[in-house]
């Protein structure tokens, strides 16, 4: 049938045209999507990177500021505790008289020496203040305290003090 053949041919051309167009359209869409996707991903990446860097920088600055503040506060607290404790137990070594490298000695430390060492420094100052400066403690410098150890007294000669 001639009419059917014409229709068939036209349909075939249409189909081909559509197929070709569809391919073009799909290709254009694909390219557009690709280009856009890249841009979008890049924008996302930049935004993420910028935000992340800003956030990290902010956090870093905040930590630094806070760390300084906290260190400063604890330094002042410790210095204050130390001043208060030394004002009570003596501002110089009970043995050699130096005012350098002072520490608090448990006079009859005996078996508790190890514990006292662990308990030294700021924790000890705090404990002494909290317990209203109990008896049995004295100010000793580090060398005298170390020399005394668990013994009766310091075994250093302190020739320079006598001079
Ligand atoms: Zn001393
Ligand atoms: Zn001494």
C-alpha cells in the first residue's frame, strides 16, 4: 500500500529525527548538568572550605584566649595560695634561711613521705588553707626538703649561709 508506505517512511523519519534530537537534547542536558554540577560542587567545596577554615580559626582563637585566661587565673590563684601559706609557715627556709625555691615540709613526714610528695605543690597549699594551717608543717627550700627526705633533718652543711 502506497499510503501505508508513505506513513511508514514518515514515521521512520520522525523516529530517526526524534532519536537524533533526543540524543542532542540528552547530550546538551548532560553537558549542562556536568558544567553546573562542577560549578555547584566547586561552590560547595569553597563554601565548606571557607566555613571550615573560619570555624577552625575561630575555635583556635577561642581556645587560645581561654587557655591564656585560665592559665592566668590559675597562676594568680596558685601565687595567692603560695603567698598565704608561706605567710603562715614562714617566708624563708626553716633550715638554711633562703627565700629561694621554697616548699612546705611535713615535719614528721616519716612513712607518709611518698604521699606528701605526690600531694605537694598547689594541691598541698590548697589543703593547708582549707584545713586552717594545721600544725606539723614548716617552710623548707627544695634542697633542704630533699636532703631531709624521710629522715630527721637536713644533712646539708649550708656553709654559704654561715658565711
Ligand atoms: Zn634550706
Ligand atoms: Zn638544710
